[in-house]
C-alpha cells in the first residue's frame, strides 16, 4: 500500500480492546507516550517516517491515503498526535514543509478520527500559541502567537476542532527527557554550554521565562486522559499541562550544572534580547493547568534536577560509552 510499510509493532491479542496509535513515535515526546501506553497494557502502534524502521510503523503523514489505511487497518480507540515540526527557527526557514505537517496532516487525522465514531484524537500543541505578555494563560484565553511555529500549531488546533469536535488538545511548554542526542531538546542542548566550562565562558538568555516539562510526565497525562475518555465523552476541548519550576535558559543551565556537581561560574546571564536571535519567542507563556487538576487527570511534575539527571547521565564524559548501549 502506498505511503507506509508495517514494522513489527508487537500485537498482543490478549488485550484487543485498548488500542492506541502514536504519531511521531520516534521523537522525544512520542517515545515517552508510546512507552507509557505500552506499560499500561494498551496495544500500541507507533508511527514515524525517516527513523521508523524496524521498531515502528513507517507512515508518511503527508499522504492522506497512507493515514487512512493505517487507521482503517489498526482501528485505534485513541490517536495521540505528537508528530510536528517543533523547532521555531526551522519553521521560519522551511515554512511550507512545516505547515504541511503541523496543519494539513493534522487536519487529515482529525477528519479520519471524526469518520470513525468513538475514536479519540489527542493533539499535542504548545504554549507558543500565546504572546507571553499577560501570563498565566488559561485554556479559554485568546491565543496570539508571535512566530510561525506558534501560528502553525494554532492552525492545527483549529483544524482539529473544526473537523473533530470530540477531540482534545493538550498544550505543553518546552520539553526535555531521555534524548538520543542532546540537540533533541532545547533544554538538554544546554548541557553543551555547561560542559564548555573547562575551556570558555558563554552567555545565556536571562530574560524569557520557561517552564521545562519532563516528557514522561506529559506521557502520563496523555494516558490518564485516554483512560478517562474511555468512560467519559466529556473529555474534549483544550487542556494545559506544564512543569511548575520557572527558569530562564541561564537558570536552566545553572540547574543542570548543580544537578551534576559541575561548575557554573563560566555561565553569564544575558539580560537583553540578542539581535538576530531567530524566531521571536514569548516572554512568559506560563500555562494555567487547573482544568486537568480539577478532573484528577494531572500528575505531579518530577523535580527538574532529578529528571534532568535521569535524562543526561549517559552524556557524562566518563559514561559516554553507555550511549552505544542505551541509545
């Protein structure tokens, strides 16, 4: 069938009534979501594209026939749509490709979910739909994205709600977790700045406020929402989830250094926005997350220093050999 190929996704006939499809399963968040559902006794299929085989299903999300065929063949009860171009500077440079993935592919998934009664689509969105001028932001506050990434994710949200009113949207902020390479997250990439301490100083933004969020916590929330939706069709619309520790990039790097007992005196806070710093980012897009909490669907975020140690320990200088084992 054009557009996709099946890999070995470990079908378990003993649990035929709990099926989840995870898009972007090769990515940072998608891997965590896939693992969380598998560990919770769901039959999970993860799809990716360039990095899919052999573990995951290879599917081009820009191919409508391929998406339709995967959904019709697997008949998931839940689709968690993690796949996205989430790097703001890349979206600015390659806008058409990003819009195709973030908007058009999302619209296709929404139409297919709506065409299958009872199928629950959970779309992962971003705090970058807000301009960051008047935090914190509730689920009903008016979006006003500053960059093309935020605009494309907002358009994705609108596609979801237009075509599949029973779907849910989960907005999350900057993510980190067990990375395959430190560049995979805007949080873990700061490890390189921490390590530079042995040779040179470096400046880091100390203006924009961030709420780094552990992907394992997001994955737990996704699984909580899916479980509840199996019994309660009112689980729909927009939800927010976020880590609770507010930090600038400078403070994140200092926290990483402290977590590993490394020096941080080479890190220099930059208190003015650097010229030519790429796509504009919101100053403080803090998410207000009470809807999830009131429904009992949230989870207590893991402390940053604990979770970042779990995420980055394979990249310690004397443990890099472990990357070949675990990654």
